[in-house]
């Protein structure tokens, strides 16, 4: 199962890439273009993208009208979750 790393700040999703991807470059590009340097980001690793969150899932990001949660192939998902099993 493919897991993803998310970079989030103040309710804005800056990056969602497979765990093995170069998240640092994606963060640098997204923050430098839109917000400048010095932004505090929450980095969440090992998230599973899904359209249905289960009762034991920790939801780390939920799609909103202002952001799309896309996987490496461009498929859209509603949630990024951490799963215990």
C-alpha cells in the first residue's frame, strides 16, 4: 500500500507526495512562490489516501473546496488518514 507525506500549515495543504519522493523540494517551491520562506509546516508521513475514513483512522487532512488531495497518478481522494492496522 502506497503511503504519502503531507505538508500542512494553517489549514493549507502545500504538498502531498509519496513517502519516498523529495518532499523538501516540493515544500521549498510551494512556500517560496506563494508565501515566502519561514513558514511553519506540519509534516505528516505515512498517510493513506482514501475516500472513506474508518472509525479507527486518524484523519490528518480532509479535502475542502479550496484544496484537492491527489495521489501520484492524479486521482482525487477525500481524506488522508493514519491507520493503526
